[in-house]
């Protein structure tokens, strides 16, 4: 039943008080109907009467109250149009179909995600914890079957001897295990281990510092010389430190007794240096510690000292 035009007629040709009177005539509580405005009340009134099968009563009452309205087209439309209950059932079916499609889609997604996971987990499971395999019985545990050996006997009843076979079962003896005879073990006189000849300890001498002399002042470049002996796998390392801020400067592993470097100008002041004999990261010996002064911009001319020869000369 198409009730759209009926709702439009109630909204157009009836005001709120007339709708109240209409509800009173049809024994319907106007205030109990949902909706706030006139259109909402008219819609809920039609739905209320349609659920109770009283739409015909509403049509007769409205027609008697508004005889000037053309009802022919409305009646034809309501009689020939689809039933509202049928429309609602169809809409519910469509909603159920949509929900079913969503559920099927979600289940498909879960299966698509689970199948690779199961494919990855199955080879990594230890099935021996849950599955017990039967233990095979050895083939040589069966008892020995006796064998029958035929024995030949000759009858002297006639001139021509005839042979007759009489089967006699002779069990095959089971071999007995031979007693275990221990094999004598040859014992020899133990030879005492030869004591290793101790090697003489390698003496490492401390390097002797040559130049620069203690207390000298330089502007930056300094040449360090010393004397010393190196063993196998040993190297010289020149170690310089700034006592004020603890800044350290070291040379690379050296095989010569000379090293030239330039001290950083921002680390002016006192420096202390010494020469170490190392093997790997182990310090085997070290010289005494001398000090020198770094003054990149002296206010007074420095004393004239002999220019040190570069390393290698």
C-alpha cells in the first residue's frame, strides 16, 4: 500500500490541532506518537495504523473531514500500489543479504591470512612429541624351525633290493654363544715426559730520551729522538699528554728512534712526553717523562737553540 500521498495530504490539509482531533476520533494518543513536528506526527500516525490494519479507517475519516480533496487518484494509488509490509520485508531481506556478504567476505579474509601462516608453521612443528610410531620387531627373534632329513633303509625281502624313505625330523641345533676370553693387553714401561727447556726471558730495556731537552719552549713543531732496542714484534710509541685538560697525543707504531709532529696551537702550555716499548696493546717498558712548553705566539723572542735535524738524517 502506497501511503506517501496520504501523508502529504495530512501534512498539507491538516494543522496540528486538527491532527489531534483526528487522533482522538481514531482512539490514538497524539502525544504518544514519536516525532516533534506536524509531518513527523502524520508519518507516525500512518505507520501506527498500518501496523494494526486500520488504514481504511483513517482514509474514511480523512475523506469525511476533507470532502473537497480529490480522493480518486489517491485511492487508486493506495489500492494498486505495493503493500508497505511487503516493501519492508524486501528491505529486510536485502539487509540480511548485505550482512551475509560482509560475513562471507570477512571469513574469506581470515582464511587468506591463516593459510600462509599454517603453511609456514606446519614444517616447523615437532610431531614426535604427539605421535608414537610402532617399534619394529627384529627378524632374528623367531624360533628355529626343525628340518626333516630323510633316511634311506633297504628291505631284503626280495632278490632285488628296494629303497624306501623314512623321514626323520632332526632339529637344527641352536648355536651357543662362545665364552668371552679376554685378550691380554701388553703393558709397557711408561716413559717419563721430557721436561721443556725453559727459554731465557727476553730483557726489554727502557728507552733513553735524547731530545728535545727538558723545559724547552717550542712554537709548534717538535722532533723527538731516543735510543733503545726492540725485540721481535715490538714497536716504539711516543706518548704525549697535556696535564691541564688530560688531552693525549700518540704516534703510530714505530721501528725507528725518531718522530716529528706538530702540536696543536689551542693546547698551549706544558706538555709531558715519554717513549714506550709495546707489543700489540701491552706496554713492555717505558722511559722517563720529560716536559716541554708550547707557546705559539710568544711575547718575547725565544732563545736561539740549534735547529733539530729532521727524522731520517
